C-alpha cells in the first residue's frame, strides 16, 4: 500500500469520525427532555454515548497527529494578547 493510499484511508477515517461525532451529538441534543421530564434514553445508553464520543475524539486527535495536522486551537477573543511571538529565522541569518 502506497503512502498516498494510507493518507487517503486516514482522511476517510477522519471524515467518518467527524460524521459519527456530529450524529451522536445531534441525537443527544434532540432527545433532551423539557425540565422535569424523564429522559427517554436509559442511563446506560447516555453513558455509552459519552464513551463513544470520548473514543471518537481520541481517534480524531491521533489521526490529526498521523496526518501532520495541527490540533484545532481554541477560539480567542480579538483583544486577547497572544501567548507566543513569531520570529522570522531569515532575520537571524542576515546578522
């Protein structure tokens, strides 16, 4: 199997993981009962959904590392100060 085929397989798996996460999250949102009502899903099913989402997230992180993609960064406020500074290496070489 060529390197391109492996990359394509990982990208396909990543798309599957994203879709599974989105569908499980939608099921969880769609089945939330009004306040005071009993949840239609059993506690075991809810726990199973949580565990599936955790496994999916872990595999997505692994695939991101294997594909050399940067982990998704958390959103930042526009007025939030950056925690790092970018330094051009070209400026270091010219001196």
